[in-house]
């Protein structure tokens, strides 16, 4: 089978007409074709790989026959009109079973090919009689018009089927979207419920845990004063006080994480340099002994100043906490513009974060070295939450020569010129 024939068959099967009822409109066209030709018989033939399918006929009972027996299959692929006044006198047709009497006794025969706009012949509109005859030029022209009508009806039926399939697909997609919206609404409701529970949890933690813990700390301080001379007792009390202090710090971190996620995010233009100053002030004497370098032209950004101040305090505090024991602590803070956002970098020369831990450290309770008990694993997850609420990104990488560089993005302030510290 040639490539051209494969393409022709694909075009024919695309219309999905074979072995299906022709319909009233096609039947009417075939009747008109017989009237135009002035003959008693007409048929609409479609020819596939092996068959001639008489989709509808007038004047005789249409059927399906072998393609090899078809009169129309002889010349239809050329796309040319064929007329034989007496097929019994034609050397090609006179042995055809439609002429010899095996399937019919055709004498006059005319066939108008059905050719798509792409040039593929699907079959023919055929008119014939059992006596010799001939069509006028005007009759041939009208048959050509009817062939065009048939092709238009084929195309309309195909388009209706495609539209129906598309409507079903769109209906399915619409149903899927409705389910997705319903799932999203359920998720939002669940998040609101979860946030409400988290707020209640924060209130319980602050009252039912923090307050009693302060009482425990007070009693331990009194016991330490009374047992100062007893070294063993002092050691036990000291361990208990450190545990209380650590638990108090964890409660504070959890409360901070909860508030970051639930407090309203109020955007306004704020100078990043001012927020750095406030963060350093919050850190107090923890900054002593460290060299903190701040870029001289930090920008104005669109942000919630309270949350970004906490973000900076956490990141600078980490650089101070994880300073390298063998070299003076150095911290650099800078920013540069990248499109509609500012990229802020906090660089230190501390102990650094192993490459395989630089993503995990932003997860809740994740710690590089849990045995060191230097933190609670909540600080960087809080930073992640703050940056997320600003629509930005945050990541940790290494500092050339040793240490950690944390980079995060914030939206640029609208209509605010680049500021200064």
C-alpha cells in the first residue's frame, strides 16, 4: 500500500461514515442526482481498503461488494469525472460483474468523484441505467454541484462529531475543575480550622506551659541559693535550671513560628537598613566581638517591617551563634536589584552548613548537629515562613573561604527610590 493510499484511507476513516446510516440529507441528494441525470438509479459509493460500500442508493437495493468488483474503483482516485454511454462496449468495464449480470446489467454509467479539499478521493456519486445513454454538459455540472454538497454534508457531520467530543471533554474538565474547587475550598476550610487550633495552642502554651515553667525556674533559683555549699545538689539544680531554660526557649520559638504564620501581613515601604539596625539592637550584647558590615545603600522594600525585622534577627543571630572558634566572627549584609525584587544576602565566616543539609535546615525541628543542643531547629523554618508570606525565596549556600551565605528575596518597593542606612 502506497503512502498516498494510506493518507486517503485515513481521510476516509476520519469522517466515520462506513457501516452507518446515511441520513435523510444524503439520501435526498442521491435521489436528486438520479433526477438530474434522468436515470432510474443512483448511489453514493465509499471505497475503503477492500470494499465498495454503497452508503445510500436510489432505484435499487444498495449493498457492500468487493473493491475489485467496483466500477467506480477503476478511475475514482484520479479525481476525474467518468462517463460511459454503454459500459458493455468498453474494454475495461464490459467484464465487470456489474455489467455482465453477476451483480447487475449496467449499460449507461457515469461517476462523479468525491474529492476532499486536500485532494483525497473518498468514493463517488454514481448514476447508471440498464440502457445506453449520455449526459449533457449541464447535467455533468449539476452532478459536480451535488458532489460538493455531499462533501459539505460529510464535513458538517464530522464537525458535529468533533464538537460533541469536545463538549464531552470540556464537560469532563469542568467537572474536574468543580471537584478541584471543592477540594480547594475544603482545604482552605481545613487550613482555617488548623490555624484556629494553632492559635488556641499558642494561647495554651503561653499560659499553661510558660507560666508554670517560670514558677519552676523561680523555685530552682531559691533551691540554688539554699544549697550553694552542696556541690552535688548544686549540680543537679544547675542541670534542672538549664533544662527549664531550654524548654522556655523552645516554647518561645514555637510561639514565634505560630505568630508568623497567623498574624496579618501588612505590607508597606520600609528601609532595609533601618530594619537591620533594629535587628542588631534586638540582639544586644550577642553582637559583641563580631564585625558586622552593612552595605552603604541598602534599598527600600515592600514588606511587613515587623516580620522582616524578625527574619533579619534570626539570620544574623544564627551567624553569631555558629561562629567559628578559630577566627573572629565576620558578617556582611548586602542587597542587589533583580527585576521586580531585591536579593538580600547575609554572609558569615562561621562553621558553615554541610552541602547535603542546606535544604533540610529550613524544615521544622531540623538541626545540623542535634547532639550539640545549640538550638531548637525552629529558627530557619520561621525564616522560611516569613519569606514565603512575602512571595519570595530563601536558600543557604557556602561562603568562599568557609562559612554560610543565606540569600532571600523581597519585592521591590513601588515608587520608592533606593534608600540608605
